[in-house]
């Protein structure tokens, strides 16, 4: 890799098990990558270790690095593990219990002893202010300044580090929230203060409160982490102008990210979706099911017409991992994805019914799967993959990390095979089948909920464990084609480099379409555009190259959900309400196959200001020599047992070379399993295209 220009871009993704590092030389398109174990006690240590390691491996100097883009699970983990700061809530008089009342919905209707998520703020730290805003946004009662100063004394006495301010109807008018924030900031200059209007001004009192509280809960921790990382990068001669990946697929400078840490709650998987878009474009595929299976979880998202689908609702810290409604709701722009199963480190056990259960508990990186030899003793998906021959003990991570097959067999024998009266191989196959079946069902349902059939998509497998399970998963769903990109195990980190600098603004504007004042909306959009241009300019993007997109969330009057409709700027400028209505009807029909005979109404507007999307053309670093390196026994259930299977060095497979299954393709970060009656062919960009109907 050349080091004669200071142009390297580095992406770093902290996962539950590994921290992935990718380095790109834009001049040549060459990619380099590294994996190091995540350091849960100090995530920054893993980042710094990974960056230092990749620079050393490729004889690159810190001064040769132009940009570092980072994605992290720190925000999500802080919420899941309740490791944020002591946080208070200040809300409208009479509404202190919104966090516990929620929507009064039960995610398990017939469970009389249902466990609901515990609020991040206990009741004794929820304070009320005598203020009121009307539903139309008029100030009915302004907060009395002296009462706010008394509140400041109470907050000081309660020894809280952060406070969220959430008032009724403040998404219409934030005047009361701003007033209280100004006074508290004067009285408590060291306090972290978040207002709901700044975090996410949308309708939905419970969701808005939950989001603002979560942002305040994690902000001091996230700010401290970022500040330390930035200082350490600068001390080592690396760029200290750090960029961070947002959950909606955009990137921002670290100064912006620390204001809205809740927007990073899904940053790693968002990078994976962005990478899948790039790999799909290179493979001439626009409609993809991105399957991302790492060490801790597996996720899926749909990519339609080359872009990941997005949403503004998300749940974190679920009481029951796959039970929708059992977590803390967040109103943040995110790529629409679903957690569909376990990861490589997910622990397998026999449940109360005598059935194989995989996850949700994970071995993580410490102590890790039994085969890691780091102290883990319970069987995991990775242990099963090793026993079945999908992984090779000597070539894991390119041989940098040897696996202990005997330890994997012992763990499966003790916890599953003997209790169930099975052989170790059959028990391992049970783990593999269980996790794949649950993922196939969840991905299929996710597609249907988006108004699409999963069979119409091509599956693209990323994550370290994704290519190991991809073909089995695809066949269960009726998907006929699978794409395994080169470097799938570090795809999320690569996706950071493929993401534009962007920021999304949301403003509530609830009104019938017929009553829309286009001039007022155009003024609002222009104001948000100016603010967005300032943010992207501060990130080094020329305002002349930035693009503003506008969309509106609409529904038929009386409905409880809305759909997003893209609105061309010319339509908005012209004030063409009829055209907006036609666009809404067309979008609704595309999703649900029909339209309704009801008036349409607007819920909120979205404005996204984005810089140019990097156009990446990664080049496959192929090696000379024969791709076939040997063979090993691999278990295929459809054949009834182990099959002596050819093993190929992924880096020596020439473009256009067609290889019939069964076959195993090994690369440093992952292993690809091609079953019998399938065939694989590499394209010029290093993608391995697997045809399951060969």
C-alpha cells in the first residue's frame, strides 16, 4: 500500500466481540483491514490498538492519515446496561409518570406478570414545572423564573449530572423549554441539559420523553469518551478531527455527535447497510436484503433502489430481546433494520421444554466462545460452526487466532449433547439449524411489514459470521442469489468510508393537507437548510456540493401511523398541494396496494442536508497462485453427513472463475460456505456471487 500521499481514510467499528479497522487509499482503491478484540472496559483502547496495528502492518505513518470515521456501540450498551449518569426529568405539572404509563400497551397480552422496561429516571428524580403550552403552540402559562431557580436547588441537592426537559406540546413551540434551560444553565453551569425540542421535536409525548431522557442519560459518558479518544489520536500524530457515524447512515464531526449521542445508537449496523449498498452497486444489484451477522447479534435491512430503507422509530434495551414493545422507544432517524437472531458468540442451551435455545445471552469477547480459549466454557454458535467444519481451527483470522476444537466439542457435549441424548455433531447441527430458522422467519416478516417479498431481493452477507450462514438462510427464505463481498467481516467499518456527511432535521406540523400554508413550510425548510449547510460546511464540505432533500410524513385523517413521502423542492416552492396529495396516494398504494377515501393530513416535515456521497471503487487485492488449498470434512444436512469439501483461498479466486459446490472459501475475516448444487463466481470487484440454483 502506497504511503507517498497523505490521503488514507480509516473507518473503525466497535462491535460486541471485535473492533474492526479498515484503511482505504483513495488514489488506488486498495483496502487494508484489521480485527482486534474489543476492550469493553475501555473501548478507546481497542480503537487505538486497531489503528496502530493497521498502520504498522502497512508501513504507513500517522501523518499519512487524512480522516478517521468511527462507529460505536457505546451509546446502545450504556442504555442496555444502565451505565449512564444519574439523570433527572423536568416536565409539565401532572406528567411526571409519562415514562411509566407509556402507551399502556402490553407486548405479551396473556402474561399476567409481564415485565416492562424500567424507566431510566426513577420517580423521585422526576420534577414538575407549572407551565402549559396549547396543542396549537400558544403559550398558555409560562414557567415562573423563581420556581425554576428553586428547581435548580433541588437538582443540585439530588446530585444529578444530567437533566432532560420535556414539556407538553413543545414540539409545536419550544419557548417554555428554552426558558427553563437558560435559567438552569445559569444556576447549574456544569450540568448536562437536553431539551426535547433540540433532540427530536415530534408528536408522541411518551416517545419524545423517552428519547430526550436517553440522550441526557448517555451524553456525559459519550462526551468524555469522545474527548479522550480525540486527545489520544492527536497525541499519536493522527487526525483529531474525528467523524462519527449516525444511525441514519450519515456522518458528522465529533462536536455535533456529542450533542446528540442518541443518534448514534445504531451506528455500526448503519455502516453495514451503507457498505451493502456499495457492494450491491458494484454487483449491479439494486434490491438487496442485507444480512449482517457478527459476534453478538444478527441484523437485516432492506435496500431498495440502491438505498437502505429508513424509519424514525427504534427500540433499545428490550426486556425480551425479540419482543417488540418491551424496550425503551426512541424517536431518532435510523436505517430500518431488525435484529433477527443471534451472533457467533450467542450461547446455546437446553430450555425448560427440552429444546435447543440460542441466545439472547452472549459470550461477547470476554470470555468469548469456548473455542477461543479465553476462559469461556459455554457452547456458542461459533463453537457449532467449528465442529461442523465451517470454520478451520488453524486459519481463523488468517491464522492470527487459533481455535480450540476440543474445547468446543466438550462444551457442546456437556451442555447439549448429553442432556438431549445426541451426538456432539447432531447437537452442533441443532444449534446451526435453530439460529438459521429463527433468522429466516424474522427476515421474511420484516420484508412483509415493509410491503415487500423477501424472494424479490438478493441476499448480501456481511459480518464475520454472515457468509458462514448466508446460503442456508437464503434457501430457507426462497432467495436464489447470495453476494459475499470481499472483507465482509469488516464491512461496517468500510461502510463508514462510503457514507456522506449529512444531518437530518424534523419539525412537527400537524395539519390537514388542505390547510397547508406552502409559504410557511418553504420558510421553515430554508431555515433548516441554512443550519444544515453550516453543519456540513464545518465538516469540510463545500456548501455548493451539498444537496437538500425534503420529505413529509403523512396519513389519512384518523389513522394511527404515517408514511414518508418525498417532496421535490419545486413542488413545495410552487405550493402545489394537489401534487403533494398525489405523491402521498402513490406512496400509500405502493405500500398497501390501495388508497382510502379520506382526507390526508400532515404530521411532520423532514429536511436532510448532505454532502456528496463518496464514490468508492474498492479493488480486490488478489494473490498469485492456485486458489485450491486443500479439503476438509464439512457437514451438510441435506447430504446426511460430512462431505470432503474443497477449500479455496478467497484472495486467489480469479474474476470469472466459476466453482461448483460444495466449497469453502476462506479469507481473513470470514469464511463462505457454498452448499452442494450451488455454484460461486467472483466478479471483478471481489464479490463472490453464489447461485443457489446452479
